[in-house]
């Protein structure tokens, strides 16, 4: 019997964890299982052709909020074309309101709800029999006499080590993001989160985690993203895992964790400050700074401690921090969200991720939609439209603001310019800048098209000029950002191209100057390529040397030095 496991990832760089778990869990059984991994951006015809070419008797879909609508359409076409093929769905998106899902999608034959490994294996063992008895399989729904039969829930797996390492030795993960979990469940019960449904947290043994990581760290992937909901719930354990990563991460992979900041103690904080630069990312789900909102979503948080921890980690300049906010939560209106935004913006994290409430089946927030008059989209991702506290128009305004935060704040290409604007034009509220800037974008029809990074600088310049706030100091800041982040781009005229042109004639002379190289370059940089790896630009009254480094490292993109004295000395020596 041929079994096909199908998943549609949100992006090509992602590698699905669930289908690999299922296949590996059945590796000791005599099953012919194949995985086909697609993305939601690929043509439907291509996906269907690949699925049909597998000639599978049973097609199983891994279903999530981002792919369920695609899966339903593809599964319908498969069933219409090949009525003898059986279709199974599993995953969080089909694990609640199972009967309704199967009644609405009559072409789905089976659903596995809840944790899937044991159920999937038992189902395949029974399914291949001449007279299968599906009633005994916990966590399974199926059709019997044109009615949906739903078996009892399956208990959670207590010994996670029984689940096999999910990846194959010959998997090609070059430049991809691969997912890994060292635990399941979460110690917190946030009302909007699927992880709150598991009533307890379970962990893989440390020996097992280290064994897995020794393989993962040699895959050539771009990033390992831990899907643990609170990686630092046991800080001693998390420190031991991170120690192992530091010791064995020879390929300089980035490791991403979701952590809770306000539970971090001083021992863990001091440990974090000593970690290697640019190896780890921490995603911190703040969600809101409104105390009434936090209480309603079961998120008890010490805001003062959160601020202390984030500021302390940021001061080390070695860990990337992403802070999350969610718009549309109970008791969070537009003005309240503005306060939350300003509160976390002041922490100067590398990224601020502005999300919007998703009303997911099975969560407490789903049960409270009438209480808070939550209106949400009726197809995935079930995103909030409006609530008792925030209007649809205000949600749309926040959508535009989210785009500005992502373009201008998160990529760190405009740090000096934004710093000037926020200090001098919007000293009371950072949110008010993004709000006003998004109105400018709307008035000038800028949302209608995509823009290169080069064009984004000009838009910011035009915005400040439009507000009659253009100063030499702002131009210097924007010029600095432009040169710092764009190695190959010539200065445009509006930033005064002459600020660099005057130095081009002496660039090769400097590249061959031993004193210049000794003062500003390390040993690895003292070669013939040096002439292409630096620029000199006038910023205000200073001659600034820009030496380009790693493009993807926001802590180390470029080094800068003020070299007025050196250039004066060199000019004096040439005259002599």
C-alpha cells in the first residue's frame, strides 16, 4: 500500500517537522511511505501533478492555519478525479470541531486529531487489514454508514524519546530553516494560543536533545528554529542545551528560541550576556502592556522585569531580540495599543513583530468571542476584523503601520535617520511617527506598488521635506544610513553625491598605504581586495571611513571611523 504524506509550507525555506515525525515513527513497519513537500505559493496544477504521479492509495495532509484552505481545494480535486483514493487530514487545524469539518468537507475520509504519531501508526496497521476495525483507534475520526464517527481522545505521549529523530541523513537543508522541538506543551495558558490546550509541559531527555542537535548542526541549514513555546521554562536545562550548541555549532547557524523574558533570573541573564555574537535569536511574546488585557488572556507578566531583562540583553549586543505585539486582544483599543507599542519600542529590540489576533478553534479566546464582540474572518487564518474595543478602520490603520515598522525599523537600514526623526519630530510617541508616515504613504499612493530599498530612502527624505522639517543634520543621518547599508550604491544627488566623489581619486592611494591599513584593517583585510571594501564620505564636518563586513549580521554590517586627522596628515606628507 502506497501512502503519501503531503504538506504545504508557507515558504520554500521552511522544512515541515510533522510529516517527518510521522514517517520516522513508522520506519520499523512494512509501509511504503513517501513525503511530498510543497509551498502555498506554487501552482496548484504542479502540486496536483506531483501528487497524482505518486499513485498513492492513501493521501495524508498536514493541516495548519496557513495551508488549510489550499488543502481543502486540492483534496476536493483529488477526490473528484480519483474517487478510489482515500484522503486523511491531521494537524492542529483539523483537531477541533472535527464533525463539522468532515461534514463540510465530504471528500475527507479520515481525520487524526490531537497528537498524531501513535494514532497514525495504529491507523496504518489497521487500515491495511482486509477487515479493519477503526473503532479501537484513539484520536481518529472516520466515516461509517455515511455518518462521521469520532473515537475517544488519545492521551498525550509521556515519554517523548520514543518519537524518532525526524530528519534523514541525506536531507538537503542548505540555506533552509529547519524546525526542532526539545519539549511539547507550555507552562502558561494564554487564551489565544493553541499550546495552552496541552495542560502540561513534556520534555525530551537531554541526552536525546544533544544527540539530535549533533546531527542538526551539520545539516548546512540557515537556521534551527526551536518550536518550544517557552524554551527557558527550565533555565538550567536551557543553559545546558545552549552550551552544547555553542560547542558544536561549527557552521555558524542561527538558533531561534521563543522565551518568556520576565521569568529570567540573574544567573541566566549573566549567562546570556557571554554567548557568542549573532548565534542566537530570542523571540519574546509581549502581546500587550495593558494590565487588564494581560489578565484577561491569562498572561501574568511582570512588566518592570521584562523591561530590565530586555534592556540588559540588548546592552550585550550579542543576541537578536524580537518582541511581539498582538492587535485585537480583549480590552486593547487603538489608544491602548499605541501605549503598548511605545512601551516596547523604547526597548530598542532588533525587531518589533506586529501581529493580529487569530481566533483559533479550541482556544479560550474562541469561547469568548461573544463576550468581547470579536468579529473575525471565516476562513483561515481567522484573523480579527474588529472587536468591542477596536474598529475595523483602526485595525486597517494598524495594518499599514505594521508595514512601515517592518520596512523601516526591522531591517535596521534606517537607524540614524529614524533616531533623528523620533527624537526631533515625534519626541512624545514613536507610534505617532509610524501613524503619520503611513498616512503620507496613503496620500501619495505608495502602498499600491513595491519599492526597492534605494527608493525607501528617497520616500523618507521626501516625507521629512513635505513636513518642512528638512535639516542638514537629517540629511547627514540619511546619508550615513545609505552608505552604511548599501555598499554598491552610489550616493544619489539628493544626498549630495559630491560628499563621496571627492575621495575617489585617492582611494587606491589609501589602499596601498601601509599606515592606513595598519590603523583601520585587520590582518585578513590587508590584501588587494581592500580597495573595493571601503568608502569615504563626508558626514557633516567629518570624513567617515566605511569598511563593509557581513551583510546579514546587523551587529557587524559595517565598521566606521572618523579619519579627518589621518587625511590631513597624509595631505601634509604629500605636500612635503
